[in-house]
C-alpha cells in the first residue's frame, strides 16, 4: 500500500460479495454495496484506510474490463497470495458500521460500531432507507422507562429506527433456503415474539433502521417478520411500516349487531368515520387508506388545529379523489370550535360516528372522540402517549346503553404490512405524501430529538448518505445557496425531480440521491 492507498481490481461478484485482488497480491472480500456505484468486474478501485483503523473507503478509478483486467490480475498475483485481507474491510469477520444508538433518555449518538460475525440463525443486511416515527422520539425521551427499550440500555445501547428497507448481505445457514444475498427486504418490527414487546429499532444492539448495516436476529425470521420486498423504491418499503400500523388500526376496530355477541372486525363499510388530530403524517396515511380500502366510509372527517397541515393534507388526499370513491371527505380545523362535539356531530346529522380514530395523545381529543360516537361506535386510540398515567373521561352510560367501545393498537402485523405493500404496488395508496424532509445518517439523532418542533410531516433518512435534514420545499433554495458544489448540484437535481412530481418524494429522486453512493437503487 503506497501512501495509505491500495490499488485493487474487481475480479468477480458472488452473491453480493465483491472479490477484489490487490496490488499486494491478496484478495479482499467486501459487500458489493460498499463499492462505489458503477463498479463492475474489471473495475479499478483505490482503497484507503483511515489512520485509526476505520473501515476502508473506496474510490472508483475506472470501470475498464476485458484484457486489462486479466493483465492487472496477473500483475497483482505475482506477489505472495494470502487467503484473506488483514485490513478489515466490510464483509470481513470484523464488520463495522455507522449507527445511531440510544444510550439513555435523550442520549442518542452517531457512532461507528463493530458488528460480530453472524451466527447460523442470523442475517446480515444493508439498510438503505429509514423513515422516522414520532414513536422513536418518545422512546428516546423515555429511555429505559419505555416499554420496548431494555432496562440495561446504558450498558447495552440499542440502534433506533424501525421503518427500514434495504438489501440482504449474508444469510446464516439456517435461513439459506428462504433468503439470499441481494434480496430486498422490509421488517415488521412488532414481532410479538413469545409475548415480548422487544422490537427492532427499540430493543436490539445490532438491529435498527438508523444504521448502515444490521444483524437481523432469529426471532424476526421465526415470526415471519422479515418480508421480501419487490417495490421499485426503498423509501416505499420504509413507509410500509407506518402504513401497516394504520392498516392494523382499521382492522382492529369492531362492531356488534344488536342481539349478538359476535365482533365484526373492521370499520363500518359505507359508515361515518373521523380521524381526530389527523393532519400529521400518520393521519394523512390513514385518510389515504380509508378512502382507498375495501371498507371505505361514506363520510370521513379529518380534524386538526394546524391550518398549514390541514391545507397540505387536502392537497394530497383530495376531496375530489375521495368523491370518486364515494367518500365525502372534509378537513376541518377544530381549534376555534366552541363545542367541538356539537360541531362534529352536526356533520353526521346528529347520529354520530361509527369509527373514530384519535391520532394525538391529548385528553380533550379523546373526550371529543368519545362524545361523537354513534350507537355501537368504536373509538380507536391510535396515538402513543408518553405519560404512563395518561387518562381521559369516557362516558360509561353510553358504553352501557349505546354499546360504545374503545380499542387501542400499537403496530400492525405481517398481514397488515403485506396489505400496505400490495396497495402501494397497485398504486391504490401513495404514502409519498407523508414525507416532507430528506436527510442523511448524520442528521438522524438531532432530527429524532427535535422531531416535535420540526415542521412538516415525515422525515426520511438515507443511511449511506451524508446530508443535512432538508425540507423538499427548500431544495431549490439549498441548491442556490450551495451552487457550484456537488451538494448544490444534488439539491438542484432533486428540486427539479420533485417539482415534476407535484412536490413529492419519488423513485427518481431516490435514484439520484443514491447515485453517488455505493448503493444502487
Ligand atoms: N398505534 C401505532 O401503531 C402508531 C404507529 C405510529 C405512530 N403512532 C402515533 O400516532 C400519532 C400520530 O403520529 P404523527 O406522526 O402523525 O404525529 P404528529 O404529532 O405529527 O401529528 C399529530 C397531529 O395532532 C394535531 N393535534 C395536536 N393537538 C390537537 C388537538 N388538541 N386537536 C386536534 N389536533 C391536534 C397536531 O397538529 C398534529 O398535526 C402519534 O401519537 C404517534 O406516536 C401510533
């Protein structure tokens, strides 16, 4: 190695692993994904090792192939040929990854950590995208007091982030007949393994979305929660997780025919539904699903107290599109309503709502939800409170005489995720509207900590990218600010692409952001 730089040629690729031959005559196995985009057999690659022994970073020198490759290989092979490298590139026994880990309440750190070699019942995977959930903020705020965060998190920090999508790198022998390197995947994090609340993104040392690489533990596969993903963009795979929670909530509601004890699952088809505090990203996804699912209501009211959010929501899930599906969709601001219960009930002709979803852990919102229930009305408390003593009044006269009832859901199940993926693939729902900000792994920790005060909706992170968290609406301004730099070019391209897609994040934008990384979309 001269001046800390080693010249290599890419000899071949086997199941996602690139075999490189170095000028030192040694071979180096590294995940193909860790090489620059465009690397192929015969490519010349320079590898440098940071002084403190951090993993190699690669630069593509040329993509030549053919004779030149043979000549270089012969030249490189002249010196002594050892079995494997000693400088620990990715893919070796000592795999390193950057990850954002929770150490204790509000203590979130971007670190480089070492992943152990996988066991026969584990899978090594490359995470590409991870969208950020308000529930992660709540987990960070609570630390070990959170139900899913281990008590010993201070000694064994966990990788956060549970809305992730990526590619499998290496499969332990036990799962070799089911998965293979190169497969794209998503994870359903609500494993419910043996009744435990442990979930990727909350509870595991080596498995969470805020990481370049992860080790997927056996219980994920045992619970059938590692799902193959064939969608054409990684970010849709990330959004399959929050969508699955929404879908789960809709399936968990139930109704009972008078005189029977049979719970009919799901919302009332053609009924009256309300999503309270529903102009956040999750409420937006819920409105999209309600309009396009097979049990669409005839009336859907979405309330909030944030005008800007309500306006954007109505531009994304439009009342016109809802009308085409037989749904009377209205977005209303309840902030100035003197009596929100009377105001909302009136919209149903006084009858009340069959299905009410509460999307903020706010006492008054829960109580409004209770007040607007119809006979046999079901209130779904979807929001996740941070206060373990969170309580609200519920009218038990109506429970007794009006059969009103309440359910609560946290997460979805594997079927909910499959349903979300299938609806996205068919174009029946487009959760891209949930995303308003894009960033790199460097922006992850601050974003999670500041999440409640950052305007807009969902924040999407590409874990192999370094980029400040930036609103899609600000791409143009960022491009002007950084004009003449590679980042400026990136923002200019992203601005043009997203503008051509109605201001929404899309597959083309994802391909552009991944173009300069080792990850090919
Ligand atoms: N059950 C699950 O599986 C699951 C999964 C993911 C997220 N969640 C929870 O769902 C909730 C919604 O997620 P989000 O990301 O959209 O959150 P968010 O905080 O971005 O959105 C909540 C919305 O509630 C509105 N709001 C606040 N107080 C209100 C009031 N008094 N009246 C009317 N509107 C009010 C806010 O303006 C905001 O638009 C969160 O509590 C989150 O933790 C649950």
